[in-house]
C-alpha cells in the first residue's frame, strides 16, 4: 500500500471528476462522538455548535483540544479534510426521551415532526430570527488552527428544506404549503438568505476547500414534499449556495437521504452540484447510482448503514471490495458510509471498510 498522507487535491480531483487520483479518497458526513472515542481510545469533551458554547470564558483550550482530537481521527482514518460545521442559532422545537441504549448522555433528542415554533404570521413576527452577524464560524477557525499539512476544511451546514421543516414541523409544513403559501415562502427566504451569507463567507476562507450542504429531501419511496415544491422554494436557494462555492472555485457537495430519482436532473443540471452523498441499498445502491449519474456528478459513500451496523467484518470486507471495484475505476467516486458513522455502527466494521479502501484504492485497480 502507498503511504497515505493528507492531500486535499486528491479529494478535490475526484469531487470535480477530473480523472483517477493516486489513491481512493474517503469521506464521511460525520463521526458520532462515541465512535470517535472508541477509535481514539480516550474520552473527549462534549463541544456544542452554539455560539454561546464556543465563547464561554475558559472554554477556548477545551474546544481547541477537541478539534485536535478531531484532526487526529480524520488523519488516522485516511481523510484528506477535516469537517467544519458553522453554528446557526435557529431555536427549534425538540423532543426528548431517555437514552435506553446508554450511548448518549442521558437522553436522545429529535425534531418535533408535528408542530414547530412557526404556525402563523404572529409566530413568524415573534420568532428570534438569527442574522448574518450571529453566525458562528468558531468551529472552522479552531479546525484551521490545528489541521495538518495537506488538509483543508469542508464547511458544512444543515439545509434549506431541513431548517424550514424543523421550524414548521413536517406535518404543519405540508398543510401550510396549501393553506398559507405566502408564509411558507417567507420562511424559506429567511432560512435561505442566512445560509447564503454563511456559504459566501465560508467559500471565501482560504482554509475551506469545499462546501457540503446537508438537506434531506426524501424517504424510501420518494421526496418528502412534491418535486414541484422543491423546484419552487428550495432549488433556487440551493443554486445560490452552489454558485457561492463555485465563485471561489470550490466543489459543492449535497448530502441528501432518500429516493431522489425524480429530482436528480434538477440537482445536477439546474442547481449544479458537483457531488452527491448518501445512498441506501433499499433505495438506490451506490453501484447503481454510479451507473445512473456517475458521468455527470461525483458519487460519495454508499457502504450501507445496515451493513456497518449488523453484518460481520468479513462480509463488510467483501461488500466494500465489490463497491470499490464497480465505482472507483475512472474516478468520480469517494469511499464512505451510506450516511455517517453513527454510534450504532460496529467500530470493527468501520475500520474494515477503510482498510479495504487502503488495500484496493491504488489506481489502477
């Protein structure tokens, strides 16, 4: 195996489909805290993304130490980048339950799918909308201080549809699209304009090598809202975010789960995404995605979450080898999980996946 030192130009070459790199690059949306601790073999401090958490007196050394651990993890796993997610302070309506698996710190959190904080114009007017001045770039700044030679930051945020859905609640959003479309449009515009400010700033940072928008738009059988709704409210903002990245010659990656076959042409041809991340075997296996769209967009990830969570190591190795052999030739493919390295993945399976990437990821295969 060739020596694997970080080289962001390798990853960038693949994201832009400029041919085969020297080594197969790796990418993840994120690593859950528990997985990071298991791989590094030590406890890590919990560090939030809110501006208040980042700026508390005496926290600077703790936060910087945390990012030193993040950089070490990404280097050890073979990544050419480090993740940097900016803080966007949208108050949301969250639900909580006891963590019966004892994986998190006492409880689990998820979004309220029924009703969010905005249901009418009075709620809209009362809502404490964040401004561009409230955006916290602290995570990127800490990552830049400690990242090693050859690395760049991939700047990340949640997406236009995600934030709007969280603010309304999914059920309420579906009703509001018909009952009060003017309110829906106003929320999309508030969210989109703030994200655009973040992407313009991140794109201008020398340490940032690419941008990644996380905007889940689908479920197992189709899109969460009708494609025409996405075309009206969401894709124009996606295009502006992609344009902000491209204005600085930086790749724009879309992470979006679900069945998106109906809108892939929109994402590739209109929005102008350079790479698509998140694939599931029960929807579109990554090997099929490479056949369908690999001549127009880079394909990222696709080692199925169910495989990483439930199969044994030898199965993971065979499965990963098959994906690499079908997707890597010609370039335009980045190895990684089908979504993220969640705390329910088997650590030995995650390590096996990337070990196979090191073994097979020297071109030509």
